[in-house]
């Protein structure tokens, strides 16, 4: 199942996650720090959704209360809710 999320409070503009049976199959992020987000996307590919959420949830970007990884954890939570 592919889920599209619009992040809030960060530089990235759109996140698209493909989740199948609780496993992250692919992640595409538009905007933000390209190299870092490509790296994160590759690192979590094949990872269980719950593990990725645990690793990224609550990460802050400088003075901001959130970050692209934190927003990605929210996207993954919402994707799992839709899949249920």
C-alpha cells in the first residue's frame, strides 16, 4: 500500500511510503536535504515499520520541534492505520 503524507514544520514537501505486511518497501521524499533524506530512505527500506518509527520518532532539527525523520515516523504511523 502506498501512502502519501504532507509533512508539517520541515523543509520537505511530500513523503510517499510503500508499506507491505508491516515492512517498508520504498520511501520517496520531495524537498528537504536531498542526500540525507535519500540515505534515510535507503536505510529504512526493508525495515519493519515499528522499528523505523522507534528510531526516528522525536528527532528534532535544530530549533524546530520536529524534523524530516520525525515527520516520516508520523507518515508511517498513519500508513499503518490506513492499512488496518
